[in-house]
């Protein structure tokens, strides 16, 4: 009986030790879970911060692009006005000299392009025949009337190229 009692008490000690070990393991597991949860929370906060910074950067870049587009549009308008002004001066000089073209006499000189710094025609690439060239009021590109299949310069105050008309 004493041997059985000794074996029984040894088992009780083992079971008590394993119960304590299990409780210790449970504590460790709980601590690990808390640590993992904190890590995940920090990672989520970091991702959120990065996303906010990226969004702010995109908003800033978008704002800068919009400002640049507005500046470009203003420059185009100034360039267009300058070209028209040059053409008016040239037309008035030609009229005074009696060399005005039929298109200038019809009052459509605002659509023509002339000057030494002429842009080439978008269709044929030539800078020649600037007296038969049109300047698009939207994109400032130059087109010859004959390249577009037109027989004369349109009399409309504003003229838009086929590409800009298609984009509308």
C-alpha cells in the first residue's frame, strides 16, 4: 500500500506541476496575443498615416497640375492674342500698301497666321502659304485651308480644328 500511496502522491505532484505549467503557458499565450494585437494596431496606424500622406501628396500634386494648366491656358490666350495682334498690324499695313488679300478684305484675318516665326501646318508640316493658314482658337495649332479641303478662310470669328471639334 505504501508503494501505491507513493505512486499516487507522485502523480498528484505531476498533475499539479502540469496544471501550473498550463496556467503559465496560458499567461504567456495571453501576453503574446496582446503583443501581437498591439503590433497589428501599430501597423494599421502606420498604414493609415502613410495612406493619408500619400493622399495629401496626390491632392497637392493635383492642385499643382491644375495651377500649371491654368497658367498654360493663360499663356496660350496671350500667345493667341499676340498672333492676332501681329496679323492685324500686318493686315493694316498691307491694306495701306494696297496688297491686302481677299481673305483680309473679308474681315477674317483673325483666323490667319503669319510672321517669321510661323508654326508648321499640322497636316502637311509646311510653313509656306501662311496666308492660307488657320489658327485653332482652342489648341493654337495651324492648318492650311487646302489641307482641310476648304476653298477659303471661314468668316466665323472663332475657328476650331477638326481634332478640337471631335473632342467636344
